[in-house]
C-alpha cells in the first residue's frame, strides 16, 4: 500500500541481526557520523546509536532509510523538539 508521505500515520522499525535497521516515516536526517544518527520522523526525533554506522539507502520521498553497522540503541525524543535544540539549550544553561 503506497501512501502520500504527508498522510503516513504508521512508523515501522525493522532490526535485522543487530547490524541493519530499516525505518519508515523518516522526514529528515538531521546529522550522522559513525556512532550516532539523528533523524526527524513522523513520530518525533529519533537517535540511533552504534558503531560503524552507515546510511545505506535513503529515500525521503517515501520516508525510508536503511542503516548498516552495529546497532546499540534506538531512542525517541519528543515530537517537534530537535536534538540540536536540546543540546544547545543544555550547553548554555
């Protein structure tokens, strides 16, 4: 079932053997490096932590991303609050 990106309500996360993750409902990649990837999703901000992380496939039109590397954790942040804003706010408090 194909839906227009703005109408997607569900988000799926598929972790395969702890070394690949596919996520739907992705709106934007805010930042990434080998150990951390920060995403903006339809369900809020998301932080993926791991080792040797690499964005294998990214299709923002469909809202899909595939990440490869050792996955150590996936955390949601409050919707509408970017991770950068939280970090900068903590630094300057």
